[in-house]
């Protein structure tokens, strides 16, 4: 098992290198001069030139890349052009926010998506199934930003139950932290719940037709035992993979949702950084989310093996 | 019985002092400011925070007159090359460093010589600053500079603690130490900036909040929702489309004032090969284009009447506005006639527009209006940083762009239309305009300056390197418990004498 994980991590290295080259070149292709974006309205030519020199923007692109990757290997992702803060510090500040939002969203997604998926598979073809499908489709089709604004108007402005936006670190004030995160997590969670529901449903339907399920029923097991013990456990594999991937995506930041609810996570950081041509921040964040995504992929595969004994022989 | 009463009294007084102690003000900003170092910073929102954090040598009134802040009085020498300032005694920086002439000298030195300083061009005329007494400084200038006081009323005049600046160097912005009514507590990027009252402030009695928190909330709808939900006490830059809703809401207060800036269309006249086309070469065509636009209609439709239609670098309400050239009424016939004079029937032009819905809607109106006069205007929606690059490089024909505005009129015009102007992206060049605008810089006599600007305007009104469209208003929405807020045309939020009713 350990050697499997080790091998997977080794394979991740070339992926990361390709990602870093890709991000770096994309930024250079983007029109817009970072120095112009940071020089201010006056655009004093002397300041522009000084900043170009300072941030090595006059060096050949290849040199710039190696300079950056060299720093990154030593844990130095450079300095934000916009705020003068080290990028690692910025990422360290945003990561807990994004992780908290991701976990809370996943909780919503599981709590809604999986029971709904099971139910609609078991009750296939009934009114319940249709209702669940309609709900899932709506969850997928309603844009996050719209749902977000509607929730703010309803829950915060009209009912006054929750703060409209903002963020409080969990360890400073847990209650307030949950209050501010619950709406954005719900918005993100409903969209994911829809995906989860659809996959749970189809996985369940596949397993429900298996011979061993018929056998289980024939043995006279209760319907509950048949569904939860024999069907769901076998259907859970694709759901685990999907969940890990969805979680990985959440780590990349939920741009629109973070923007609407003013949550200072990765999504907002990267949007602001792109608009300000804050190269170091964009590169740092993308690299970081790529690592997160690769790790989640690995977690999915490991879980897969743990949950499915048959896979162990393949290692 | 007595014990009970005593307890009750104690509890009641504790509750009273409790509520009196915690007067917090929460202000919603449209963007997250950049680095909080007056020498390095460049964003408008950053200046809003500085207004409470960092005192300046001079301040302005809503009518743009200069009033004392850290300098109590000042005088110009006969030849206009020396400015002597008397400084406030008893002012201190937040770290306890006393404010005096030495501090001013150190500050001006940093603004001029720190390589990262964005203030260098603003103080270009200053050749030296000397402490001539503990509370007196003399600025020596290369040539008379009428704009210096305006610069000293903004970031170039903000005084930071020389001790802290020395220690922190370029990282000063992570923990700024100034001498304003509020001192820095903490900042969480893209989330909040917290200031608390500075007890030793020289004018502390007129500042009534114990804590001021700035919360960047970029989405205008969400910002307003926060105010309505009671999570904010005031917000800046309300969207004009929300103005009617706020005006009708009795729990909110609406405030606006026409700003110092403008929005217009910069024409590429001679910036590379793209300027070499009939529209760049023939002033008549630009005049026709300008005449085809109904500026009032744009204001009513896109800005709910909150903006001020304009045709000069300053708004019609400004004392510097040249009344001889009023905002033109739309005249399609006259525009057609000008096209004919130029020997053109119809012509295609392309404008780059920032890719935000308001500017695009505004330019679509322009597009429809000029089409009637004979211009086939195509719009190229461009993300702002890319647009700016294209504009500097001359890679454009027309560019819809604006300027946030400066207190002194020179800041709105000189660098845009003089031959060597730092942000003259049009590359318009006219020696007579240069002479007039330079002369207007070199005298402090308002009437004399106004006459020079009027002469320059007569030429610019014909040549139209920039077709001015309107002057946006600053709009604030406040909770109705807030009293004493005064709108300033520079868009800043000054908290002196602002209170919150219980």
C-alpha cells in the first residue's frame, strides 16, 4: 500500500511541473502589463522601469520561470505585486477559509445528495423519484450567484437571521464563523448535492439489479438491510471517487460564491490577482490547488482500494 | 434592600458604560485597498482608509479650498518658489514619535527618494525641504507650482511616523503608523481593515467612534444588502441603479456629490500607426462625433440622473469650468454637416470599452447615437488591465476611459494633453496648449489661472483629443442612525463630527 502511494506521488511530480509551466506561460500570453496595473493612475515611467527591474520582468521568460520555480522549491513563492506580502503567507491565510467552506459544502452535499439518490433509486419510477430528479436538475441549473443573492435578500435582509456576508475564523468565534459560512456552504452544497444524487441514483440502480441483491431478498433480509448493507455499500465506490474529485474542485476556490458572500478564500484571491496581473499570486495559488487536486485524487484511489478488497490484488 | 438597589445601580451603570464604550462603525468598500503605505499605494479605496488613519499637511473643504490639518498656516514667497508652513504643535504619531519639522523633512524625502514611491511625479517640482524651526518647514521649488498644495492635501502630504518607516522599510504597509484620528489594529486581506481611536489625537474630541472597520464587498447588490441587514453602517459607491431604492427607504440615508473626475473617450491622434486615420487626423470628425451624443440622455438612462453631463476636464459645477463652452446639446444635423465638410459620408470607428456592464451600456447608447450622424462605431469590450496596456502602446483607435480626478484642475488635464504628458495616450501635441497649461501651473492667482485654462479650453474644444462625456457622482448610503456625514467631491469619508444615534 505504502509503495503504491509512493509511486503515485512520484507520478505527481511531472504533472506538477507541467502545470507550473502551463500557468507560467499562460500568464505571459495574457495581454496587460502587471507593472502598468500596479503603477497607479499616474503611470510614472521611472517607477514603471524600476518595478520591471525589481520584479525581473525584463529578464528572458525562461530565466523568470527558473527563478520562480527555484524559489518555489525552497518554499518561497515570491511577493504579491499588489500588497507586498509573501505569497506563501497569503496562501496560508486563505487555505483554512477555503478548507472550511469546502468541508461545510461537502456536508450539505452528502446530507442532501446521497439520501435523495438512494431514495429515488429505490423508488424508481414513482412520484418521489420524479420530484428528486426535478430538485436535482434545479440544483444543477440554478446559478450559484443568483441563489446566493436571493438567499442574502431573504435570510439576511428580510428575516435578519444570518449575517449577509463576511467571514470569521472558526477558532476565533466558532458560532459566528458557522453563521457566516452556512449560506455559501449551502449554495455550493446544493449544486454538488445534485451531482451526487444523480451518481448515487445510477450506481444504486446498477447494483439493485445484481444477483446477490436478489439472493439477499430471497434470504428474507429486511428491505433496509438489503438497501443499506448490500446495495449501498457496493454502490458507494463511484460516489467516493466523485466526492474526492468534487472536494478537490472546491479547494480551487468557489470564485462566484466567494465573491457574492465576500469570503476571503482562494477564489477571491485568484480573481483579484488575475485582474491585477499579480503573477506571483496567480502562480502560487494555481500550483497550490493543483497539489490539492492531485492529493484528493490520490485519496480517492486509496479509499477505493480500502473499500474494495478486490482492488488490493491489483496493487 | 439597599444591597439590591446598589447591585441594580451597578449593573445599570455597567450596561450604560458598556454600550457607550463600544461605538463601532462599519463601512462597506467597493474594493480591497492595495498596500497601506501612502508612498507606495495607488488605489482610490486606499485613500478612503487613509482619511481616518493618516493626517495630511493640509485638507480640503467640500468647496475645494485648502484648510489646515498638520500645517496650521502657510505662505508663498513673492516669486512663488518657496512655500513656508507652520506646523501643528502637540501632534504625535501613533507610536508616540512627535510630529515636527524633522518628521516632515523625512516624509518628503521618502516620498521623493524611495524607489517604490508612487509620489515622485507629484512632488517633482520640490527641490528641497528644510526644517527652519521645530515647527516650521520651507519647501523650495524649481519653478512656481500651483498644484503643490493639492498634492500636499493628498497622499504626498500624508505624514507617516519616521521611526516606523525607518524600521519597517518597504513593509511599512503591513503595519502603518501615521498620526490620524484612528490607528491601525489589523488587516485581513480581502476581508477587513480595523482601526481604533487614537486617544492622543490632537482633535480627538470630534471623533466619536471607538473602532472603525472597513469591509471590502465588491458586489454592489450584496454591499447594499449588508447595509439593509444591519451588518454595515454605511457604504461607498452605491450603484446608481440602486439610488431610487435607497432614496425611498426610510431606514437609510442617501448622499451624493459630483466627483472631481470624468469619463470620456480618448482618441488616438498620434500614438503609433493606429492614430493615422481620418478620425485621428481630422478634428471636424471628432467634433461631429461629440455633437452626435446626447449626454443628458446617457445620464438619465444609465445613471438615473446621478451623474453630471460634461464636456471639459472638470464638471460644470467646478469653479474651474469654462462657462464659455457649455455642455453641447445633441445636434445630428450639425454633426452631419461636419462630416460632409470633411468629405466623409459614413465611417467606421472602433472603441475599446472596459468589460463592465455599466460602461458597456453607456457606450451602446453612444453607438446608437453616433450611428445616426454617420459613424459605424464598433465596441470592443476589454478587461481593464489589457485595455490600459493597449492604450499605452497605441494599439487602439478610441478608448473609453476615465480619471478619478484631482483637487487641482491641473491634475485633470496637464499630463493628458501636453506633448510630453506622462499619460498622454492620445499623443496629442499642441505647443500653444502646452504653453498655456504650463503657465497655469506657475501662478497662484486663481483669476489668472482661470483665464489661461479658458484659452486652452478654446483650443481643446476644437481639437478634442479627449471627448468628455460625464462626471460620475460619489454616492453613499448610510444607516439613518448616522448623523453629521458630509459629502466631499473627492469621495473620501471624513469622520470628524460624525455620530451614531443610540
